[in-house]
């Protein structure tokens, strides 16, 4: 990911179809800065990205009902996710993060990936009963692109944007191949539609 000029940064501050702002910009900024300023005053090292992740985590919980998850995964706007107070997984957390990060002036991408070994098996023709991947954000922050994982509350600098190798083991897997980078998913979709789209795009990737 290349450095951004102010003009270029504007494309990553736009809202997507699923990431339309629904809270006032000043309200979001106040929530983030309250946490940020408090921790700075206590001598803690923290970024605004981390304060935003903590605020989101405080306000939404992971869903426990499999039927709810299957019905709503990939099928809600950021506003609908926030108002339900329940996320179905990493994509929901990222949709919220993208929405709020752009509101406070942080250029942010939505990044969909597939797990590396899953991709190798898929490309070799093995039947895929479970689709494995993870959703991240990329933020242009303090003059550089960083990888942001709102699910694991992690920030990674100096990452490979085409083959992501995570330096932490909070997830079951730690190597991911990006296949979609944008403002958000572009549209609501069912779990089945999402998986079909993932397979179509995976066909074009190198394993």
C-alpha cells in the first residue's frame, strides 16, 4: 500500500453502501477521545485506532445463537449491527470500525481474505465444507498504512498487503490472502451468496 496524499485519502474517507454514518461525527469523536485522553493522562501508550476498537468492543457482543448468525452474517448495515448490539463475527466488527474510523478522519479500507491453506485446498479441487477466512481493516494512520484487526484488537505495521502473516496467534490460523479490498461489501448478501462470491474470487488467486 502506497503513501497517500490528502487528495488520495478522500477516497478512503467515503462511506460505502453498508457503512453509512448513523451517529453524529462529534459524538463518535468524543467517545474515542475520552478513552484516548484518559489513557494518555495515565501514561499509557495508545492510538486513536485502539480507543475506537475498545469502544466498539464495549458496545457490541458476539452472537451465541447459530440460527441468528446464519441468518444475519453478511446481511446487515453497520447501523443495523450497532442497534442490535450483537455481531455475527469479524465482518460485522469491521463494518462498524470502518464506519466510525472514517467519521473521525482516518482513511480506512475494508479487507476480505481467505485462509492460505483453505485456498490451497480449494485450488487443488478438494471439497470445501467450511469457508475459512478473516476480515480486517487497513488504516492510513500517522503517515503509514497499518493492518487493523478489530476482532482481536490488534494493529500490525509493516505487513505484506498481498500475503498477510499475522504476528499473533489469537486466531486459529495466521496466514491470509486478500481477495477483496474496498469501502465495504457493497451490498447485503446471504451466507450462501457470500460463499459463492468468495469461491469465484478465489479462483483468480495464487495459492
